[in-house]
């Protein structure tokens, strides 16, 4: 569902636990090809040996580094990792591998270029390294095509299947990189100029700016008074990614025309009862465009078709007619009113309770692809 398109048939996706079987299958297909240059391959004797997907979103949330998978024609054909980030020296390194059948098409060069735009642009790093075994001509060629310079060679610094090998170090500095202007985002189209995006740590400033412009408009949200800086938003994004990693919540950002417009997400999913409550908010300037309805439709389709939930719930203040109209348009049934259930803006307020069952949901045309979603949450 959420991807960054490199070409018409090739895209990047953040690696998640649900991709483990695909990764293992790709390693098995390429075991002889990969073990020449990757020391960890021989340690992967079964699917349980693929442990990185369980850590990936937590690493992104806590430390900023991450791994993406490369899909071509819907099949996983490689991986590209941003290794641990040295915040003090604003530096990191890249590591990558590609299916033998996908080589020679420029795929890895394009994928690295997208991540370099992100590292030098959004993250404002100063130096990026690529290290390659002295005999690995293809990996070296990728580095050179991207403009990396050979800094030196570490003698017998890595032990591979055939014994110790020399390791070549290539580097690229920020002032040597020609930014393409592209922005790394894992997105799913909604309508027109609108799209859903997975929340990434560097979005905190844009989200907080929207909150600041809309404090009065968003006063019905219980968390608004406690959100006083982009650090508070950063904490929320970390929570969202961690909960997405453990499968307990789903949080997505809503963008329109290149601007951050709002958020949609679930509260903790009640897996035993196969139900979840979700909520949404938009900046005032983005209302009236059908964004909340389109995002709600994507969320419902994801929850029913991908997560296999049976029931969705909404709880909306009775004095919030716009949000209640969204619930109606999505086919929710009002099931009751919780009288003076929550204190908000100095008074006790009523909440309308809505429910939607899987049996009542009609899958819209062009809906979320089965198994391609990702997610995480927020209060309504």
C-alpha cells in the first residue's frame, strides 16, 4: 500500500515484520550469489534467521536509521539499509544487495539516489559512506556512479566465506551531492492531489506547524493543550512507528498538494474481539475537500480486508458536525450517546458512538491492496 516509486514497475517500501517470508525467499533464491559478499547469509538457515524486520520500525522511531525493500513487478528483489546514524558527526553509511536477475538495470543506483536525497536533504547529514569488498565490482560501480570517492582500503578487514578480504571505503559529502529535489515518502494515493503517508520522524516540524495554525479549530481534541513543541509531535511519531511495528495500532498522515493536512489513526486494536476505534483530524484549510472521507474509507478497507477486523468504532463529540458527517458518509450507524463522557475545553461534553461491521462494508473500486498496507493511531 505505502511505497515510494522509483519507476513504473519498481518501488521502495519500509521493511515490516509481514515481509519476513518474502525476504527469506529472496535470500534463498540468491544464496550462492549473496554469500560471496555478505557474511550474514550463511547464518540464515531458516525463516527465523531473518530478524531485521522486527527491529526496523523501532530503529527508525528511536534512532532514525532504517531498511527499505526493493520491489519490482510486485516481487521483492533487494534491500537497501541506512546504517546507524552518527548524530555528532552527521554521518552514516549505506549497505545493499540485489537479486542476481535484477542486476544491470540501474535499480540500485536509483534506489540509493532516493535515499541520498533524504539523508542530505531532510536529515541534513554531512557524510555518507559505502563499504565494498575489493572484489565486489558491482557494488563499487554503484558508489562511483553516484559520485562517491574512494578514500582508502582496509586490509583484510572483513571475513567472508572464502576468507579475509580487503574492504574499500567510498564517501560522499553533502556539498558534493546534487539534490534532485525529490522527497522520500511512503505514500498511498487518495484523490486528486491528496495521499496518505507513513509518518516519518522528520515530519514533526510540518505537523506541529499545522497544529499551531489550527489550535482554535482543533480545541475539541483532548491532546491539543499538551502539544507545545515539535518535540511533542516527535514523541507521537515515535509512538506511532513502535505501535505499527508491534501490530497494535495504525497511524497515517494525510497530505494534500504537498502540504501536511491531518492525521488518521486507530486506538489500540482489540484483537480478541477483532475491533478497533479510529479517529481523524484535518487543518481547517483542508476541510471541504473530501479528505477525511477518503482517508476513512482507506482505513476501513485496510482494517477489514488486511487486518481482518470485524468491527470499527468512532466516538465523536456531538458538537462536531463535520466529523459526524464523515461517519455518516462512510456508512457508520449511530448506536448511542455517551452523556458528559469527557471533559474538554473546560466543560463536560457528550460523545456520539458509531459502529460499522465488516458485513456492512462494501469494498470500493481501487481499494487498498490486500497485504500491502501498513499502519499506526491517534485520538478523535
